[in-house]
């Protein structure tokens, strides 16, 4: 009976079935790691153990690739929120907290101590980096608190002091500190009122100077590899091989795409891109494949990428937790970047009281080019709706909207563009 059944199946049917089966495996399949219960901001691997820093749940660790998480009990208030960076050496672990300073453990996390002597006020640190026997941290400016800059201390002293001169003291939105193997320092920032604002020191943080990536608003993260420093920005990926004097665009394919993070391993470049997800280049940026697969990007984006135990991890920005996929990815999504949906950085920024918001709606999702329902909404830092700037059907094209903050207080605000299935959000700063 079985042989008779198969003898009646046509070769064409078998061919179609095989094609369908293969297509079903095209999407990269990510596994949802047990949700750590809060947004993941940082990570480190120590002796095979994965440690993560979260927004609201402090420090967690896992010995089984995230299947289970164990909270680290520090008994320090500053280690309960916004864990933005880790460093380790032997049995010592340093942890940076945004608004909480630095803490240290000398016994692989069994006991913890404050490590913030010398900070004059509440320090809004964004990273911590160990270079030689000196610990460095970058601080972003908040009104009424410490000036922005790079601070340093000997790992044996716990006595933080400003590192060098000429670092601008009032930069909002400092995002990352990178120190190259040659000892050159790079600090990237957003919302600084300056395009592509990067502060650089090539003399061991004794003096600082500004070096700019033209036409770029936000510099979100760095990655140093093979004598090149790569920068993930609001306009794709740039790199420099002369300490930031010149910046070259890695790929024209990424024009206008907001890249949140970048990492490189074994010649493969991984990036997290708003509205697209995760992309990989195996030829130094000449071409890109999308490996987003089943990641839940609806109203969300990836804020952090990291690698642990031959898995690539993607940390979602809001409620969708942490995902992973094996590094030896065999199948990828369609290797084409989708049509561009662009929400530009408002200009001027910071502003008082008016600013302009430009955006582009592409021909997506509708082969007849029918208008799509489109909204542009402004929110405050707590996610409360401030004003709806537009809410109507709109055709593909380029648009510009004016926004006035005359009736709202100074502060950081978000503006979100929604058109069809496309969603993008940016930040802006009102200073009165």
C-alpha cells in the first residue's frame, strides 16, 4: 500500500514540496532566552559564567546560557538599576551604574563594595574600561550634577579624578568609551547639539579634541578590530584608521539606517539596525544579509548585541527580552535591505522652542502605492503622549513637520513615526 501511494506522487509534487521545505528554513531561527525581567544593558563572560546588567533588576548571572538567571546580591542600592558596564581581572569585577557610580567585588561577586570615591555628585557613568592598572569611566552631563568627561582611578586606590583637559563639560548623551590597544581614547555621544560628536585623546587621556563624522547625529557604539575603529551611528557604519582624523563610510547600503550596536568576530560584522533587526557582513561590509528571522521587532528594536558560548545574543529594548542564535548560521533571510523608511534627527537639536522633523515614507507594503495611515507623536521621557503632530493617510514621499516646545518644560523628549508596519523613534532635547 505504501509503495503504491508513493508511486502515484508526481516528480513535480516532490520538487514543490522540497522547495517549500527549504523556504521554511530560510528564516534565521532565534531562541527566546528566559526573560531576565528587565532590559539588558551590558554583559560580560567570566570563567564561563554569563553576567548581564539590567535596567531594573540589577546584576544577573547564568551558567547555562540564559536558561536560568541568578540575581547577584550586592546589598548596594547603586547596583539595583541601570547597570551599563562591566570589567574584570582575575577575581575582581568592576560594575558601572548610570546614576550610581562604580562598585567592585574582589571575590568573583561574593561580596561587594562601593568604588566611587572622588565623584563630587551623583555620577551618570555610561561605561567602565580597564587599561593597564587604571580604570576609566565616561560621564554624561546632567543639569546640577557632574560635568561630562572621562574620569580615572588606579585600581588600587578608588580615587576618581578628571582625566585630561579640554573635554567639553556639558555634553548630554555621552554613550560609550572605547580605548584601543594602542591606548587611544574615543568617546561617542548623541544629543550633543553637534553632528557626529566624538572626543578623542591620543596621549593617554591627557588632552582631548573633537573629531567629527560629517552628517551624522548619534554615535552609539564603537568596536576596535584589526587597527580600525568602527562606529555605529544614526547614518550607518563608519570607520577610521587614523584616530578619527578621517572617517570613511563602510557601506553605502546602510545610508540613513540607524545602527544601535556593532560587533566583529572572525571577520564577520554583526550590526543591530532599527526597523530591520540584525544584519551580518562576511566581506567587510561589501554586502549584507539580514538574519532577523523570528525576532519580535513590532514596536521594538535591538539595543545590544553580544557573544557567549558560540551564540549571538540580541537584547531587545522593551518587553521582548533576550534572544540567541548559534554563530554558525547556515541560513539567512533574503539578502536585500528593504526600501528605506527614514525618520531623521530633528534640527536644530537641542532646540528652543521650535525644531523641524524630516521623514521619508517609501513604497512599501502596497504594490498599488495606496496611502498608508501615518502618525507622528511626541512623548516625554516617561512615555506620556505630549502632542500628535500628524495622524492621517499619507502617500510615499519626503516630508517636514515643525514642532514647538513653547508650552512644555526643558528636557529629553521622544518622537515616534508610525506608517503602516514601520515604526521608528528618536530623541530630542529642549533647552530653554
